[in-house]
C-alpha cells in the first residue's frame, strides 16, 4: 500500500513524517537571519553588562553571554519544538524552518521521538531557566554562582552524551540512521553544533570544581589556623 504522506528528505527514508512541506526560505536566508539576530542580541547584552557592571572581568562578561545564549536558546528555540512537536514537518515560520533544516541531521525532531521530546522538555523547563539564573549570579557576583554553574554544566554534559549515544546506538546497532548520508549534515549540524555544548560546559564545569575546591581549602586553612592559636 502506498503511503498518502508526501515524500520527505529525511532518514530513514521510511520514517513516518506526516504533512511535510519543503522550506520556503533558502538555507542562506535561514542561517544569515539566525546569525544576525544572535549577534545583535549578544551585542546588546554585552553593552548592557559593560554599562551596568564596568568592573566585571572580561572572562565573567563572556560567561554571562554564554549562559544567556544557552538559556535563551533552550527556552525559546527548543521551547518552540516542545510546543510544536506534532506539527514540525509542515511548519513554515522561522523557527519551524530552522528545525526542519537541522532535522536533516536528526529526523527524530520530525517524528516527535519520545527520548528527544522528553529530553528537550526537561531542557526547556529546567536547564534553560537555570542557565539564565547562572548568568544573573555572575552578573551580581553571587556566592551561588559555582554550585549552580556546576549543576547546569553537568546537565549539558549528560544531556549531550545521551543525545549522541541514543542516535549512534540506533545507527550502528539497529542500522537505523537518523542523519542524511552527506558529511555536511553529520559533521556540521549533528556533531559540531552539539559538541559546542560539551566543550564549553566542560570548561565551566572544571572552573566551578576548582573554585569550590579552593573555597574549601581556604576554609580548612582558616579553621586550622584558629585551632593553632
């Protein structure tokens, strides 16, 4: 029996993707619009930080930008997927077309895959707001920064590892690939765009571990000094 669903460009080719409609925007328009929008937003935040907190170190300003970017993407872009996962294949708004482009590297976003949907829902409702809270703690120089930063970075490391593991397991064990065979989709979309959220969180995770360790070392030294008196 021939499926009534329109043909789609996603893998596996037998994936049930109802109502697929090709993107109306070109790839250049999608990526340039996203890049300009992101750069403008981060530029405005950087100027605002520099104006309100001129004594913040450059490293802290960059950290604020990173966690603000992560939180915004989680809450807005991934939040779009959470709310619209049942109509992704036919979406023609900007975020919808971006998701359809990215899904060429992971069709699970077109099929409302259970693991992906649950992972993204937790990311939107928990880790996104926590990223924004971490950015605020850095801005205010709060003592809660490193416990919260360590927590959200660990969540990114775990989430990305699970994301890679489940898709690669299906690919090599079940012989069910979700990514198109062209290297561009695997290495640029699937690997690189997600690997960023391993490398950068790993850096800030180690930073927080060192900061907490140093704080306890100073506390222990202070306590030992008091006992010696």
